[in-house]
């Protein structure tokens, strides 16, 4: 009977020896890192093994370990599975319709060649919200190369702002998987995360993009590859309209934000029911996907069969994201149900460090060790979510912690990050130059986002 009840409701943290809990956490997390770094074990398997190892070393009953793993998988996926899938389909439609090129070309034309770096930074930020980082980079980098050839400047002058915008949109602003995952684990509404993410991300994009890009472009001359540039006779008339693209991207963001605002603004109380429904993240994203299907799919010449194929194919990369995320949820519940979260929380409280700082440090350490931003966010969110203080914090503070984790998981990219090698190969630069440009840019993005989040958390 007790076992049935334990499976039905979240179990209370076990009363285990604190010293043994700390040893278990250290052994489990070190094992996880060794498996990924040394033995190249897939992150999902490594996180799962690390979580189970923590439970075993801590002395958790076998049944409790199994319950915690299952609970973590179920609770985590039920909050983000739909969002990741819908976001992938949304981004795929935007990608194949030429929406990304529309945004980039229109922004560059309006800003002019002299301020095109700013246009690319803003475009990257917007595009990375619905489109995965790698896809957005491959779609838009030819425009950066074309600008570099036309103005006879280094590729870095335009590529760095584009990379900064993509990094910011990918790391800080939902519905991209990273911040959605962290927000779910910390139990904070996405509306707050979007608002704080825009503040943190905008300043980060400016400093790491146009400003640092101008410095890097002058210091390191990189010849733009001709075969990767956009042809001069590129037909812009076949692309969807700029206003259409911006409007579709803004649909889910505005609905989610309005839902969050309606809950705290008394004058909007009569609209809470409607906005609560429309602003539910999966409803808002579903609306955006349906609008994109019509305006960017059917009306742009795609048949029902072609559009279905595009959307189905877009779901292929989501499996890995969801499985890594689910195992991260298992790690979180092992830490929480064993009582390690309480021990960590007490240690943080005695150290008198703001929880925002602690969140950034944890994410940054994992990022440096493992390389994957997704794994860094997953592990950091899992650890921070177990601290008792998290349940007492208001939404704005939790959104700031979410941004601190995103910042730590973005900074310090180096040789163990796939993004490092993608940028190196596309820009055709050596490892040393990549460290001095891409790594520094990523670090500026992450640290700036963290500092803004810290300041906001202290003010409010």
C-alpha cells in the first residue's frame, strides 16, 4: 500500500546522512562528466547513469530511485514535449519558405551597408527564436559573406553580429528548447522568461555583436568564400513579405506575454479567461504554426503533401533534445528526493551568494566541462530546482535565475562544443582565431546576459 502511495504522490526527501549525500552528488556528477568527456558516451545515457549512481551511493532504496527517475521523465516531458515539437515545425516552415532570408535582406536594405552589422544581429536574434541555431546560421551566413565581399571587409565584421544574434535568440528567448526547459524545471511562466530574456538578450547582442564584431573585423581579416555568398541576381520577389514574417513570429510571444501580464494587472482581469487560454504556450504556438502553414505554406506554393513532409522531417532532431531533457529531469528528482537539494541549498545560503550567481557558476562549469549548452542548462536547472529557496521566489526572480543559467550555458565555448567547429569550418579560420572571436563572442553573450539578470534580480 505504501509503495502505491509513493508512486502516486511526490515523495518527501529522505532523511539520509548529509555527508554521504554530498559524496554521492560529487561521485555521480564526476561520473557523468567522465562518461561524456573521456568515453564520449551519449549525453542522455551519461546523465541517466549519473542520476542512478547518485541515488545508489546516497543510499536511496531501489524503489525510490526508480520512482524518482520515472517521476523526473514524466514531469519534465509533459511541460515541454509539445512546445519543442511545435517550435520545430514552426521553424521548419519559416526556413523552407525563405522567411529567414526575407528578414535578413529587408533589414540590411533598410539599415544600409554601413549599419548592416546591426541588421544581421537583430535578424539573428529574431530568427533563432523559432529556428535552431545551426539551421539559422547556414541559411543566413551567405548574406554576411556577400556583404563582406561588397564592402571589402573581413567576414568577421558581419558574421560575428549574426552569430551573436543567433546565440542570444537560441539561449535566452522561448520557445527555443533551452529556456523552455529551465523555466519548466523552475516552475516559472514563459511570459516572464520572454520579457526578462528580451532585456538580457538585447544588451548581450549589442555588446557581443556589432560592437565586438567591429573590433574583430578590424583586427582579423578573413576573406569571405565566394561560393558561399548570395548571387547578385538573387530573386527577392519570390520571398514572403517582411511584415508577414514578423507578424507570425510575434504571435506566440505576444499571446504568452499578455497572459502573464493579465494575471498581475487588475484592469485586465475580465480578459484573464480568454488570454489564459490563448496565452497557454502550446495553444499560442499551435496558432502560430497554423497561420504559418497557410501564409507561408499553402499560399507560398507548397502542396499539402510537401508541407506535411517538411513538418514531419522537422521533428527528427527533437528526439535527442527531449531525451536529454527527460534524463535531466530524472537527475533533478534524484537530487530532490534524496535530500541533496536541501544540503546544496543550505550550503549556498551559508555562503551568502545570490542564487542567480550560483546558477550561473553551475551552468558555466558544466558548459566548460561538457561543451553542450543543452546539457549545461539541463544539469544546472536540475541542481538549482532542488534548492528549497526556489519554491519561495516570485516569478521575476525565477526568470532572472533562468537567464543566469542560460548565460552560463552559453559562455566559454571551446574545443568540446560542436558550435565551435561549425563556425570554424564555415568561416574557414584556424582554431586560434576561432578562440579569439567565436569563444570571446559567446562569453560576452553569456556574461552580459547574466550581469543584466543579476542587476534586475537585485533591483526587484
